C-alpha cells in the first residue's frame, strides 16, 4: 500500500482542525464530526487545547483514500507555536494550506506558503468557510496570486457564497476557459507544453488528459498550486479536495526491505512518564526488541511500537517504511535525530536541512516558581518541555539562580504557565518579557596566553583570533596550528568551549556569526613520578584548556569590539486612507521605518520594518487608531544595529552583572583566591 504524509497548515482560525475532522468522517474513520468549540475533535486532545479552542501541539491521525494510507499531521495555526509546524515540515510528502474565504490571506498564511515553496513541498490550497457571511472567491484568488504564488490553478467554481447552501463544482475539462487558463499556467513551466500550445490554432485546445497529467507532475514538483473551495463544516468541496489529494500529491511505496532509517520529528511522554519518539520511517522495517542507533552516538532497544491506522495510534510489532511510528525505549533520543542507519540516504526534502526555516524566538523571560521549594521541580518540568520544544532554549543562571526560556509570544507564555500548573503541579510567574538581541563583531581581534608565563596558571597555551563572518553563516572554528600539535581531546575542548563562550558576548548577548581561529597551542605531555603515578600538576588536562579558553576568547572579542543588534519585523498594514496621517507619528515613536504607501481602493497599504519589541504595542493600539479597520501582518526579517536614544530602545547590556561575576569567578580560579 502506498503512503502519503500530509500536513494541514493554516493561519489560526482558518478551519484546519475542522477540515481534519471532515476528512476523517469522509473516510469513515469517525462517525460523528467533532467541533473545535466543543473540544470534541480528534487531534486537539490536550485539555488546554480544548479549553482554548486552538491547536498547540501537532497531532497525527490516519485515514485511507482507496489504496493510499494518509498520515495526516494537524499543525498549530497560532504564530506562537510555529516551532511545532517547523518540526512537522521535516516529514511531509505534501500539504494542504487552508485559507478562510472571509479573512483571506493572513500573516501566518504568507509565512507558511513562503516556507512550503522554499522547501518545494507539493501544496494544495483549500479556501474554507465559503458558507460564512462575507465569503468571497475572486478576492481571495487574487490575493493568493499576488501574495502567495502566481501559479495558482482554481479547480472549480464556488456558488452560493455566504449561505448554508454554498457549494463547489469541480471543472471537468469541458470548460474552455478553464482548459485554456490551465494550459497557459502549465506551459509557463514546461517548454514542450509551451511549444505545443503555441502551435495550436486559435480555437484549438490541448488534450485535457495531457493537461491533467502535467498538472499532477507540476503539482508534485511544487511548481503550481491547485486551489479548491468549500466548507469544512458543511462538507462542501471536501470530496473534490480528497480526489485532488489522491491524484495530485506524491503518495509512494517505500523500501521496506532496506536498512532501517527514520527521522524523529516529535518527542512526547507516555502514561508512565517514559520518553516517546515520533519517527517518520524512511526505509526498512523496525521491530520491537530491535536495538537502534540514533543521533551521533546514542542507541536503545525498542520496547514498544505504535503506528497510525484508521485514525489513532494502535500497538503493533513492527513499522515499515512510509509509516509514522511511535517508538518507546529510546531514552536519549532528541528531535531531529536520525534513527537507524545514518548512512541510508534520504531525499533532500527529508533531511534535517528543513529545520531552521522559520525565524528563531525573539523574546525571552525569566520563569519564577511561586514556592521557592519548587525550584528543582520547575527545572525538571521545563527540561521535559524543552525535549518537546528545543527552541524554548532552557537556560539556568547559576549565579542568580534564575531560569530563562525563549518565546515567540505572550500566548506561548500563558500556555507554558498553564502546562506547568496542570501537568506538573508547579505554579509560576514570569518576569517582564524582553527582546532577544544578538552581538556582531565590528572588527578583528586576537589574544594569546602562553603556558608558563604570568598571569597564566594553567598548563595550556591557547591563542585565538576572531573575525566577523557573514550573517547567518554561523560559528566557524579554524586551525592555524598543526592538527597533531596536541591531542585531539584538547583541540575538541578548545572548540567546544569557544562555542559555549560565544553564547554571551561583551554585552551578554549571543554572537551567532563569526570565525574563530586557533593560532597558538601547547600542552605539557603526560608525566609521572618515578613510581609511575600520574601527576596532573605536571601534565595538561582538558580542564586546563576549558578554563583558559574563555579568558583568551573574551580578550580577543573585547579587542575586536561588538555591536548589539535587535530583531526587526517587516510589516504590512492595511488602513483607511484618512487615518494615515495620524498613524505616522505613532510609527515614528515605535521606531518603525515605513516605506511609501500604495493605494488599494479607498485604503492605504503601508509596508516597512519595525523592532520586534514594538510589534505587540502596535497590535494593541491599531484598533483605536484605525477605527477597528486596520489589518497588520508582521514577521521576523533581520537584525538591525541598536542606535539612538529612544525610550523604547532595548538595553545593550543584557546581563552585565552576570558577565562581571563570571570573569571574577574565573580570576579567582586562576589565582586560587
């Protein structure tokens, strides 16, 4: 049987969970369609999801379409939980992007579609809620073509918009206008089809069978995007969508006899608190009691397996390629790990390169337990949450005894608070949410400490040079010394400590992009007294290099200098033309940089950039400033140097006390004081 791993993605409240329910019902998996408002859906199983009426965690269900097993992954729509979407992208064969026929293309819709196109994930568009008052087909299609993809193909016509009788009639090839438009769209991406199209007489059209085959081929290459209209509530248009999923998306058979290989995209906890890994099986067949390697050097015995069949997960003895497998027993496994044969090659779209295509969290906060006795329990609970969402980037300040997490927004913070209280019994509060900045080198710098020369008390020689690197290039560690000039373990200790030290620069912010070169190295060979007892006071250890490297690196960074950069969002603002003048001073106070506006009917469309720290305030003030008619879209775009003296400017010393205490602690360790 062929399999298809299908993602349902959308802006919040576009109706993707309702569509999931309708697909399960149409396939005969469920007898009654659940409602988000009632908390009775299959995929929103968490109590918190039912209370809030939103999807917080991605969920997997399964249903058949003839000879295809569809593993459907319902993802969150709220931007605060974009990390859940990112992890799901790693396992998708195709996607359905849901758009509301009333609200149209929204901020999250654009973010999702850009990513789907960049990753070349075949995507169908489903315009939902055509039965709602205010639904519009032409306006939404124009917005899709202008703001998502020009290669959109409407697969039928909607009727009765805004009424309970709204429906969708698929095109069958007899409509000349549809066939002609389809031929033009497809010919833009295929030279042979273009040549055949140009040779036609004025009244002739290309054979419809050929056009459908080419439509399927180009959809599977993520070149064009077929669009359907319907209503998940009434079921209108859903049968046509199901037919499109079967015909146009790339279901395939997998190699079940090859080496076992898979990718972990989700971590959860079982009823007894055991770690559970959700794995997309790429090849081979895994069985209970198999011992599987994972990650760089982990391994574990599979104690139980579940696969998704006819809706929910069911226990079984094995899981073959193409399945979504739930594996128990892999205690140290992490999200993103390869399971099984790491040498088994997978398609590029299945690789871990998919991670990192959404912006990282730009906010952080300190989590404070309401009862000081809960401090240990809080750290343990947050560590479990970090297993499930590594991007919260759990950090503990040993000096201040504080725990910090990274966030996408205030809703995520509220969810973390409720989860800690409900699932772990830990009541917490939060400090004020602040913006996560970064530091970038403004020049080059170098420093060296020689073994045996004051003030270096360590049995190690370390020299480092730091140089600026292009944005998003990461940290590169280079050698200007011979690889064999000292043991590899000491080289590794220097490199690992460099990367750890760069998490806090001069102003306490992370330095994400730079080149660090080891220019000097030296060590004291292993020595012993005449009785053969090792004497570490005479011989270098890894600790010597781990202690010395931060001092040398910070000296080099201080010589190079750094500048703090704050995260910037690009924004798109639709507003009544008559309020444009009164909005500009507000944008200026928020340090936004608007571009020249354009007109869209009787409205203005204003684009520009704004500091991430000010987006929330703009969202709060916009309804009053625009009589409730303003529509704001924003998404992270880049980091900008912090300049000026505006009150809203973020502080450039993230944690100066921590940096000062850290250096004093190192000095005391060096001097023995």
